[in-house]
C-alpha cells in the first residue's frame, strides 16, 4: 500500500491526529490536497507560526504566532464540516502543557467528526503524553517513476529534450533526492551546460553527497578503485563480474531478485575494504560508508531512531552499495555492554532489514575476527555469499606487486623482478607488500636514486608480517574457512607455494 492509499484510509477512518515526519512540505501538501478533493472536496487549512492560517477567505492570518489559537479554530468550525488542518512545524509547541492538553481534548472530540489535524515536521519528536493519540505516517522520498516524471517535466519547461536512455539514467541517479533538491540540481545543470544529459549525473551525485553529509551517520565515499586494482582474489572477482548486471531492469524482467550483499571475512590487510570500493566503482553505484559507532546516541530511543533513519536513507538512495567496515567490532559481545539492550535492538533491526529488504541496497560488510560475530549474522539469507580472504599465494603476490608498481612506476615495471619479489615475501598481505614498496622508496630516495628490486627485498627482510606475530589468531581463521564455513576468495595455492609458506613460518 502506497502513502496516498494509507493516508487516505487514515482520513476516512477519522484518525484525529496524524504526524508526518518529512522535510518535503510542498509535496506532502500537494498529496493531501488531492486526497481532500477525492474525498468530497474537503476544506484544507494550512497553518504556520509566522503567517497563521493561509489561503482561507474568512480566517486568513488566524493563529499568527499563537499555536493555541490555531487549535481553537478547529473547534469553531461546524461539527459536520469536513476539513483537514495542516500544521507546519507544530512539534515545537507540543511540549507546552496548554497545547498538549488541547490536542488531547481535540483527539477525543474529532473521533466523531470528519476533521483531521496533520502535523508536518522535519523530524519525529513526540512527547510521552501524546504517544497514544498521535498516529505516525511515513512519507517516503519520491519513487523512481515520480523522479522520472519530474525530470521530464522540468526538461520540457526548460526546452530540453531527453532520450529514454538519458532519462532513465538521470532518474536512477537522482533517486533518493527530494523534489526540491532535484529541481535545484537540475536547474544548476542546465545553467552550467545549457542541457540535461547523462553527464549531469555527476552534479546529482554532488547533491547526494551533501544530503548524506547532513545526516552525520553515513559518508558518501568516492570510489575510484577498479576491479583491476585488486591483485588475486580470482574467485571473488569472478563472482562479482557475474553479477554486474543484476541491478538492471533486464534482470528484473528475467525474474532475478536484487542481490543482498557480501560478507568478507579474513586477515587484516588482504584487500577487503579495497574490494568494497571496487564493487561500487565497477557497478557504477554510489558507495555509502556506515560507521556503526555513530548509530549509538545518548538519549533513550535515539540509537534505534538513527538506525531506522540510516536504513530509510540507504533505501532512498538505492541502488547503492552500503559498506560496513569491521562489523565484528561494532557488534562484538552483544548483551554484555551494559547499555540496557540498545546494541541488541539496533543489531536486531539491522539484520531483520538485511533479511527482508527488497530494495537494491547491496551490503558489503568486512570482518577480521569471525569468533566475535553473532551467529545470526552468518545465517543464510543475510548475505548472498560469505567469502574468506586469506593471505595471497605466490602468483597473487606477484599480481599485487605488479599493481602497485604500475601505479608507482608505470613506465618502469619491467625493471623489477616480480617473480623474485613474490618468492621472497611468503605470508605477506597486500597491505604489507605496499608498505615494503614505500620502505624501498625511502631507501632509494635517501641515496638520491630510484629504488630497485634489491631495495624491495631489503625492505621485505625488515618487516615482520602479521601472519607471524598473530599466528594463532590467523590459524583459527584459516581452520574456520577450511571447514567449509565460507567460500574461498582466491584460487587454491600451488603445492610448492604452500611448502614455501610453511618453511617461511618455521624460519
């Protein structure tokens, strides 16, 4: 059931007090006005604190700077006169004892009258004494079809014609913006280029970054990394490439559901975060980074509210990639934090959404410590797949060296002995290989020359990899993956490479 149908039902059922948390006053009032017209041409009264009631012949300006007087007008109208009263920003006055009492009195009287009071506010703020009489109606952001129609209308108004492909691309990119933000950014695009086309998508993404930044919960992360920047992890890359078109309309017509997400478990520094960025870039989707720590607030109910806000925003910006880095640290030791169950409730809300969501939000979660993850998170249905990202084998280490050297010395990669470097660095993760190259660059720079293969080998000999300093923890992870609990992100390493790793660990 859409918002218009649900809200129309509330009006017909004579729900006296309805609270709609939204910043889109204009769009909401347009919907309510249409519903009032459909339900027998009900009168619509709109009030705000500065101007009082507006657009009424006999009551224009009534209740100006007086919220109590604004409510008294509801009583003055004949009991049989159907009307809807839209009260802008009225949540600011409900803490006043006189206003609160008046609302509760009206809630009792309006049950038998064809009148409804609609409170419109940017945020949901309900005092305890009004919880039983207020009904909350969620007003969603514009659907893709609404966005598409608005872009088409604005284009025609500006004398700009759009092809179906450009229109669909702009509509997909614009989803998650309010109509007001959409009008603003499209006007900016036309002013800058004199036209609307697929290149305008970058301006739309900038507007999305601004709206996300204001939440202080999600970060709009610029994803420039490519699949080719990942050395190794062939099984994982093949899995991702196979699902590249899963968000298209063609996939929906085929009957494919939207992909749910991916859990990457493994050793630190093996490319899990890099993979999350590369997924977003390869699929041309916005990347949202969730810092779970920001979900938890000091006020009662604030954490749960932030979680719902995060989910709503992610769904509004869909299709997108939601990246949760080190989820094991966020939800480790549930129930033992002494927070009156807040962590458990936030976690419960989150995993329920992950299992039941139908919107194209692809969740990429990374974890280093599998033992601290709640078992519910690993259940089938939360993620499409769980991959174990282990230490790179010899051929993968060669690829990682090649990727980094192509970035650092794009015209001199042939000057480095990649096979030797891969052989000399058993047990090294991708992050440690990168650190070896940085150390080698310091060696060369300090002597006034370019760094060479021998400098990298010296750097390798001076770095003790995590695989040796945290051998027990890594062994637990490898045993867990070997037991078939997760799919391996890399191809099986060769026998000679495994022997070399064992010898290196013994040394």
